C-alpha cells in the first residue's frame, strides 16, 4: 500500500526521480512544505501539514518559507489543488520563493480513537529540475507501541503523529547531487502548452496558433515559430501568451511546430513537435447498412424496429454526425446526433422526436457526418416503411351454380401477405372448406354446397388468420359472409343522371 501511494504521487506530478548523479553536490538550505493531499476520503481530525511544518521549525535543519507566503503564491498561480502542480510550476516556485526543495505528500489514513492510526507518504522535490530526490512512508497505530499487558500503547493521536513525523523525516537528506551540465542547459522559462486551432484543417485554410510560456527566472527575448519551414508572426501582450495566424500547407499530411526561443545573453533553446497540425483534403467516405426496412412497431416482438449500422469506409477524424429520418414530404420526424465516434448501431421504433408513434407510411433515413477538417458527407437515403395496420380481408359470396359456391376474396392490405389461413362454414355451421398458403392471397375460393341454400334466409360464415410481411396479424372468427351486390348495368351507368327517375340533382 505504501509503495502504491508513492508511485501514484510520482505519476500524478510528472516529476522525474534522480537515481544516479554525475555532477556537483547541492546543499538544501531553504525548503517549503506543500499541503499534504488527503486521500483518506474522510475529514482529518488534525492538521498534519501544520504539525510537520512545526516539527521542522523546531528541528532547525532548514530555513522554512512561511505558509502564508506559499499560500499567496498558490493564489496568484490559481492553484487550488496540489495535484494540479506540474514541473513548470515547481521550477517557478523555486525561482519566485528562492527555495531549494519542497516537501509534498499524501495522507492515506489519519484516525483518532482508542487505537489512533497514521498512514502517510512524503517526497522531497528539488526545484531546479523538479526531480524527486527522496521519498518515504510511515504507517503506525497506537497498538504498535504496546508491550506486555498493553503497557506503552499510544492512545493520543497527537502523540502518534509526532512520532510518525520524526520517523518519516529522519532519513531525509540535507544535500543532493545534480548534473551541472544539465543545470547549465536548463531554460529560464517553461513552455506550458502550444496548440493549433483547429488542429485538423483543409489545405490553405486559416489556422491559429497559441503558445503559453511561463517565466521561471526570466522571460524570452525572442520566439520564432515555424511550420513547414515558414515563419509564423507572433504577438504577445506580456502575459505569457503568444498568438499567431497563418495559412495551412496545401499538401495533405502531418506538420509539426518548431520553436526557437532566445533567452538571456541571446542563448537559443529549441523545441520540436510541441504541437501537430493535420491537413486533410479528403472528405470522409461512409455507408450505412440497414436491416428490417418494413416494420410494424406494435410491441408484439415481430419487426418492431429498424436497425442501421454506420460504416466509416475511410479512416478519418470526425467532428460530428447526425442521423435524420424524414417523411415523404421531407419533414423531419426523428433525429439523433453525436460527436467524434460513430455509434455501432441505431434503432428506430417508429417514433418521432416526442417519442410518439408516427403515422403509417414511407420514411427516408440519412446519415450525415462532418470531419474535423470541415468536410461534410451524407449517405444515400434509405427507405423505411411503417405499417402497423393488420390486414383487412373480407370474404363475399359471388354465386352458387350447380351446388358449387364461389367466394371472392377482397383485401385492403398495404404490405404483402406472408401467410394466410381461411375456413368457410355453411348455413348449418358445417365445414365447407379450409384454404391456406403463403405470400399472395387467392382472388376466388370455391366450395361444394351439400344442401339446398335459401339465400334469403341462409348465411355462410368464415374464419381467417392472416399475417402480412410487416408482421401484423388479423384474426376473425365466424364472420357472416355477405352476398356480392349486383354490378350496375352498362345502360344504367351511362344514362345521364337527370333522366333517372326519382333522382334529385344539384347543378353547380
């Protein structure tokens, strides 16, 4: 546990650890104590950082920077969390406060009670190179000091903390070795960040450059920024920020930023690949795979949704995507959007943006994407049919001729029939015939009539179970069969309405 916390802190602050030296010896005269990070997840019963500071004052090994001076520095740098400090901040702290090293660490456990407990880790960081030159950890409980019959057990958390701090710091060095050659080459300033805006662009487009340089001992006297062997004019308002605007290279590719920074005595420091600009002149290539384009979203488990899977056919850096569903008039009924990553799949259950069911009909789906260079591409429109209506089928008696009854099958179905089953019964409720099949419905059904039929009194019935290709199911039981109405004769159909007896006409 102790080693784990130390490793976490080293990674957190991105300081390098000195394992060997080949330079001169540096005596640590002045140090500053940073607030220890509370990793216990609980409120601390006492101020461990203050207790460690007071111990060092009494020991008189080092000259300590007052805590209020440190606090003022942190406020000026707007550092609210010690975990956010980086190497540049440590070096600046050393230069501003004139300190050789700083103590920082973490509190993993600090608890009172009958058996108080202390678990802390600490590191000593030199401020010139921001390297960890010493680290240690201590974990004690009051029971650790108990002897026979519990004699010697420490019940005071304050006392236990005093012992823990003494043991924690007893091996902390007064000196450390440094690489003189490396120290002579250290820049008196730190490049905090450098960024292109946008980072991905088309060729011959306007691009902004922002560079932040933090002063440690001195500020730069001159900065030369170069992209593809072309100088970028920079402007500054003396706040550490340098900005410029330039035209991106025409050729597609990756371009690195180079910086030449002049310091005191015109000594030049070089930095390469601090930021990278991507020139992209090729629009994205996409497709959309679709499944189940005829749906009946009625929650019966059959064809309740359509599925779409976007496919990026060419590697690209995306900025955003949108997924639009429009009706046949072009009105948007459903949409979805996202950022840099395409979704693995999109499901549509026949609802609009208000999550209300849409009307039955034809809809068109399209995926539109935009890459970070500004190219926009859309897929071809994909047609989806929504059909929630069950098949409307009616059986009608056409005629009875020589004991053979002929029935017409009338259907008002938008989707194709996938399977069907029709049963016809006579006037005595006896089975006359059963018909079934798949796909297309027959137009005529014929059955043998076993007994004389009085069409004025007798009635045939039918039952059916029909499912369309959208998945809608229609079920009817023992429905009366109507008799086909006689068609209007040609004479009556062609006779002018005004000559028909008993007709009232309005002339518009």
